[in-house]
C-alpha cells in the first residue's frame, strides 16, 4: 500500500491528465506509485485524443444523419468521464488499475520515454 501523499499525487497525475502527470513526475520522480499513475495518465491522454479523432471521422462520414454522430459523441464523453472517475477513485485507494486500452498505451509510452 502506498502512502497517503503518494496517493494524492497519483490522483493529481490522473485527474489533470498530461499536465498533472508531468508535474507529478517532476515533484515525485522516485515514487513508483506516482510514476505508475503518471504514465497511465499520459496513456489516457493519448487514448482520449485518438478516440476523439476517430469519433470526428465517423461523424463526418455519417454527417447526413444527425442521430449517429450525436449518439457517438455522447458515448465518447460518457466513456471518458467514467474512466476518469474510476481512475481518480482507484488512485486514491492505492490500487494499480489496468484499464484495457489505456494500459497498453501506457506500456508503449513507458518504452518510448524509458520511464
């Protein structure tokens, strides 16, 4: 179990996405728990951007209908918000959460940045 200070910094890293991750990595560079959540946050930010691009492409393709782009964008926002809330909760409770696509992206980030 990680210390309460580590959990707070991990939650900051997750909640503020890439900005929080960078700040947490600068302030607590040797804390493994904070580093884990900071890298997950960077992966989450990348997934958010890629998913947004895909949602916009599909929305353009189906622009002749109003319903499909609207439903897709609502599901996108709900999915991001749900993952964000779960991540904040998990980081504050001391868990190492491994969300499917986000964690694989984080592993790639870790290899590329050599963290």
